[in-house]
């Protein structure tokens, strides 16, 4: 199914064509409580380790750290990730399970993902299985910043960075 009419992609370059998206996901999208970003220094450190990130999968004009990004209006889950290169994903908590499912369905995608370190969450063992590198970033003040780069109060959970590389299909 194509992206619903009225949805658009915020971008500074190429527009990507849409792929199918389970329609039951669309009404549940909520990004309003997720207008934060990983602090700039940590983002730059991971950019050095893994290469640049031309695309952010879940961002807004207020928190985008990548030159091109998908917003709540142009849902990243509706896109084909494998052709986009090195991807940065800081999904809203309500979408993490769907993101892990998308990674399982698209083994050629390469994603660095920021999530809560919730080891009892249903999606956690699946993400842990696919990630080749994991780093707990902690829950300290400043792990996230606001749109102006100001440190935010510490989250109520440890923050986890996971590297999910391309896998061989088979």
C-alpha cells in the first residue's frame, strides 16, 4: 500500500518510493512524546565508528541529526530500508516492536538503533539476537538533548545503542 495521501517526506535530497505498510499500524502512530535526540557528541562518535548516516528513520525537523529523514507523516516503516545505506533509528517506544519486525523482514538493512534497555520487553531478545554490537549508554542527564542541543533530564531507563548489520538472506 502506498503512503496515505497527505503524508509527505521531510528531506534535503532524494525522495524514496514507498512500499507496503500494514494499515493497522497507521492509526497508532504517536511521536509527540519523542521530540528528543541522542546528544551530539555521542551521535558524532557513532558516526565515526560506523560511517555517516544519510538517513534517520524517525525524526522531525526539530531533532533530525541526519541530512535526510522520515517524519511521522512519511512513516519509515513504509519505506524499503535496504537501498538507503547506513540508517539511524531512534524510534518512539510504541514502534520498537514493529521496527524489529521490519529488520527481520529486510535482512539487507543496516541500522544503528537507540532504544530503552528493557530486557523484559517482548522485542528485546529479537533485537539482541540480530545486533552484533550493543552499548548501554546509561540514564544520565544529557544522554538526550532537545532541539537546541540543551541536555534533557535523565530518562527513567538505561539507553541502549544496537548495531544491526546487513545479514545474508537464507
